[in-house]
C-alpha cells in the first residue's frame, strides 16, 4: 500500500507542477521538465542496486527496483514531446545522457580515494557504487536507443492521428488517440530497454530470459498505469487552450 501511495503522490505532484510552470512561467518550463527527467534517471541508477521479488498471478518475478522508476522516465519524455516536439525531446535526452556520464565519472572520482579507516560502511558503499564497465555500457546503450525510439514513435503516432484527435469532441481524458501515442510509445521503449540492457549486460553470465520477463512485465504494468497522468496533463493543457481538440502548447 505504501508503494501505491508514494507512486500516486509523486506522479500527481510532477504533473501538477509541470502544468503550473507551463501556464505561468513558460520560459522555465523546459528546464523544469528536464530536471524531473534527470531526477528520475538518478533515482533509477541508485535503486537498481536492490533486486526485488514480485508475485503476480501466482508467478514469482525478480527485477531491479529501478523497473518501478523507468516508466516515470518514459512518461516525462512524453510530457516534453507533447509540449516542445520531437527535436527538443532529443535535446532533453542528450542532456540527460550527459548527466549519466557525469554520474559515473563522479563515482569513479570518489572511489579513487581510499576510505577513512574509521568509515564503517565501505563494504556497503562499494557494493552499491562499484559498477562494472559492461553494466555501465549496457545502461548507456539501452538508454540512448530506447529514449530516442520513445520520442520517435510518440511523434509519429501523434502526427499520424492528429486530425482524428482534433475531431474527437468528448473529454481529452477519454480521447483514444491521446492514450494511443502515450501507451504505444512507452510499451515499445520499455520492452526494448529490458531486452537490450539484459542482453548487453548479462548475456553469457547468467540466464537472461527470466531477467527479461521480470523487467518487461513490471515496467509495462507500471508504464500502462502511468499513462493516465500523461492524459490528465494533456487534458489540462487543452483546457488552457480553450478547446478539447486544441493543438499542443508550442515552445516559446
């Protein structure tokens, strides 16, 4: 229950803050959205060190705790794409990638010094922050490919069905074309991320199929549930524009 409370609260907070900044402080909206994006990435890097057990429909699945954060990452990519378009989304992805590189460099820099003799948690520190080159490369490759695939698929679906989306006269919350681009782009990118990361990081070292299944199932469950907050975000932007079928907010 605590997980669902925190999950609901975090998505709601980010959605409301993002819409508020877009409405009232447009010049700061892109950096704010990128800031949320970077925070999600940093959290996923830290939380990946803990492996969780999930019991779903009598199946026992194992996956890094970061699988619960990756759908948030896919969601904020969609939020940026909706407002600023695919080109600025690629810019955001590159900014986020640079922060990942800096994250690794900072850890290497700190680990190059010996710990103080009275520091009692060195073993725990090393177990959390000693990353193999292979896993680091796997993370970077999966991130760059899947984030850009997400942005591309979202943009193509949006352009393909834009007229149908505008013609829909009911609430944005029930507009199937808005749901389609968010859910389809997230499902494709999250599934692809699970496959690429596991293959590059663990092929030849351990059975990769169980790891893939655990990641794919959990990422897509959370990712699908996350879609409501994107549609709500889109709905609030449309209300600002004054019509249900209004086009997305343009960059300043």
